C-alpha cells in the first residue's frame, strides 16, 4: 500500500510538471497580422517567447526560400530585419522557438506594394480653344498594378476612370497611364485638371491614394488683327507715318512688323506694336505686314503705303506779318522744302538796304534785324532757287514801341470836395495813332482818348491824358485805373494792353476844432487844469499843443489830445493853441488861460532917482505883475494924512519938484485874493544958489503945530474924494492900449 502511494504520488507530480510546462512555454510574433511593406522600405519581424529562460530561435520561409534578411536573437526575443524590402521578401515567414525538448512555431505573411509618387499629367500640346487635345495621366512604379484605379477629372467632373485588372505575369514595378481627349473652350480658362490614383490595398488612406492638379492654361490663337495708320497711307516725300497694330488672342499676341519684298519674302522691321517711319522716301512705298503671334498661332494684316514726291515749296516765318518792338531783335526765317540744295537771297520790296545780317545753311536762311529801328519797317522778300525753279515769299515787318506801363500822377491831396487833377502818360509809344487811353474809376470810364495824329510820323511819342474831378468820401477804396491799349493785331507775345492802378484814399480836411477846459480857463495859482482838444477829419488828425509867446511865435508843448498842467503858476497864464492837422489841412483853436494870484512882485521906483534936486522932473511909477485885475493906489504919506495921487498907468509925474514934494510915497495893490504895498522916500534938495533954503520937514512941523485940528478934517475929506476919483486899474489901462 505505501508503495502504491509513492507511485501514485510520483506520477501525479510528473503530470503536474508536464501540465505546468505546457502552459508556461508560449511564442508570439509581431506584428500579429499580415503586413503591407513598401518596396525599398525597411521591415522588422519580432518573435518572442514566454515560459522559457533560454529558448533558441530559427527563421525560414514557408517554401524554404532565402530569408533575404538579417536575424538577431537576444534572450527571449529574435528579430528578422529586411532592409531594403524587395520582391524576394514577399513570403510567409515562420519563427521556430525550442526550449529543451519543447518546440513552438508561429508564422506571418509579408505582402509588398509600391506607390511612391504622385501621378503625372501630360498634355499633347498647348490648350487651344476649339482644338482637341489629349491629356495623359501617368502613375509610375506601381505594384501590384492589378489593385490600381486611375480617374481623370476636369473641374470636379469625371472625364474617364479605369481599373487595371489584367493578371500580372511577373513581379515588377509598372507605370500605368490613362488618356482622355477633349476640346478646350474659353470656359475652361482658370479651371483645373485632376488625376487621382488609388491603390486598393490594406494601408492607411493617405498612403493608398495620390492626386495631381494642373491648372488649365487655355490659349486663343491670334485673330481680328487690325492696323491704324496716322496720318495717312498716302504720304509726301520727307514725311513721317505711324502704324499701330493690334491683335486679339490668349496669351496676348506679340506684334511683329515686316515689309514684303519682291518674290514675297518678308524683311523684319520691328517687334513693337507701333512702327514709326520718318523722313520717308519714295522707295519706302510698299506693303507692310503686321503679324500677331502667340504659342498657338498667328494672324496677319497688310497695309500698303504710297510715298509721293514732295513738291518744292518755300515758307517764311513768322509770316506773313510780324510786329517787332523797336530796340529788340527779330529773326526772319526762310525755309525751302522739296529741294536738297537751295540758294537764297533777301531784298526789300523797294530795294532799300536790308540793315540786317543774312545767314544761310542747308535748306534754311535767316535775316536778323538787331536792334530793330525805324529803317527796318519794310516789306522783305526771300527768293529761293532750286535748279531751274525759283520761288519767292514775302513778310511785312511792322514796328511798335510800347515798353512800359502808364505813369499816373495825382496832383495834390485827395480831399473831400476839393478838385484834384489826375494825369496819365504813356512814354515812348509808336505808332501813336494806334494808341487808346482810358481813365477809369472802378469800372466806370471817366475819360477816353484816341490819338489820331499823322501816322506817317516815325518817332517815339508820349501819349497823355488828364482830367480834373472832385473826390468824395464814397470814392475811398475805389481803384483809379489808367489803361493804355495799342491796337496792333500782330502783337502776340507782347502785351497789347498796359495799365497802372492807384487806390483812392480820400481825406476830409480838419474842421470843427474844439477845446474843453476842466475845471475852467480861469483858476487860482497852484491848482491843476486839463485842456482837451478834438477836431473832425480823415484820416485821423495829428493833435499838436503850443503856447503863444509874446512875440507871436508858438512854443511846442505836446502831441497828445489832452494837455494837463499841474500846480499851475502865474507864468502859466497865456494863450494856448491846439492844432489838428493832416495832409488835407489844419484846424486851429485857441484858449486863454488865466492864473489868478494875490498881488506880488510889486515894484515902486522913482525915476531918475529917489534923490533929486529942486526943479527936476520925477516920475514915480508902480507896477504889479499879477492877475486878475489889481487896483493900484499911489499915495504920499504925511503925519497930517495921506494924499492920494492921480496916476496914469501906475505912474505919477512931478514936474519941477519942490522941497515940499519930498517925503514918503506908498503904492498899494489889492484884489479879491489879497493886497500888497511898497514905499519909497523921495529926497528933494534945494539949489546951491538959494541961501534962504529951509527944510521941508520944518515947514511940515510948522503946519502941523499951527493947523493941526483943521488939517485933520481936511485930510479926511480929500482922502475920501481921492479914493473915488484918483484910483487906477492896470488891467483896464492895458486893455485900452490893445
């Protein structure tokens, strides 16, 4: 029984090991499914085992053909690498792994393909509208071609489709093609031709389909070729012609010009659309051919030119009449046409001297008059001889002088309401009988003058026009125009009309001058006074203040409108003059300024002296230089009473002075502002021959002592009477003198 158990136990253990071993040893191959390999690419097959630490590997094809690859085994993995892949690699490959006594095998199928390039589109020729063309689509190096499908499309519309299902006789790379013939139209311009190739194999979509797009370049053969000729197909010898050719087509045709020679051959001339021929000769006559050429064809147009012999002609310039300014230079040119070697001669119609220089060269002769003078006002003839032919052309030279603008002068100032004379002169004019002058104010003609003097008078004259008008303030801003016109039709470059202008600015003479004095023209010394002057006039007046001196001259003070005197003094009294002036005149106004002061600067003098001799004449005078009116009283002082003296102009005259005239004299000046007095003592000496001389003082003392009471009464009486009749006013006396 124990023996059976051991056997059973050993058998069961061995069976477990077998089962365990069979489950652990496995083989796998990657990739698991059949693969598609691109010819010339690289492919690796990987065989790996599990459940065996040190397996051994071997590779073979199913038909035992060469592997055509490299095997590399490491550990539990073995790799078969085919690089590059070729037709010799299209097999079923088997990988055998051995682990001890165990062996495992796994296989994989390798399929090949070739689809390396995009299709190629080829056209049999240029695409010309209306002309059939064959489009060929080529797909190179395809394998297997029996899986290939080609489609040709135009503007997403299928033209043709083909599948290549014929059997392959051998393994090789093939080029397959698809042809389609179609007729282009103008509607195909800008459209695309698409060749799409599809290899129906088990690979990604982007690998099994390729496409090529070709934009259609559609051409139109040249047609409707036209030629324009300027000026004409019939030309004169020496002339020029321009021929322009145009042709329709796509692409735009290139233009070529040629001339048809004898026997129909063409002489190339130009590759431009425009052909210009100059200095034409008779042998240039013929047929000219314009060809419009592009890639698909050409179209021609012929034009025939006829060059005629040019007649012999003579031209003179600048004719037939020319106006020349005196002092300038003028050139007369005579040209011959239709003659290669002409001869020239110049003369005047009356065979007078030419007074100019002749220069001839080739077919041209010139007569230069410089400087032009009155002797050049002639009719000139140019005679041209060409072989036996002779032609003559004439030109009239008219002279003129009109060098400067008019000179305008306005005599005097433009003052409103005052007549003014305007003169206008045009100097150095010839011929004067063609001159017309106008004076205008604004657009209105004030005066017009035509000069109709003798036209045979050949000299430079001055035309003048003059008129007098009365300007008003409404004329200010108006333009005074002096216009001169020289009526000569031949004048072209020089002005036929000249003018001068002057803008009127009419003044208004100063007037209505007034003076305002504040506070008054009579005021006390020390106060201020303001005098304001105004006057009407245009333009604005210039105000000038002056003071009139005693000699009548004016002393300038100010050019302001207002004259202010501050802290006035007596010396400021006087006549002040305001003048408002402009170029149109002066307006004047005066005012007398009186500065009142209390009496002062009094002078009391005895002439010839305060010490005189008996019998002399003595003048006692009193003056007071102040304003306003001042009363001056002359008195002789005495103890018995003052005696008021009757004075004239403040002067009291003593004829044949006596001793009793000696004494004290007093002058008193007073006005409403105050009073002032002065005294002098007059000494009268007796003559030396008078031995009975006695002192006047003793006489007075005697009178006083003997008649004191009646004298006092009489003195009072006479003093009052003198105050009423013997007083004197210096101001009143001065007024009476004036």
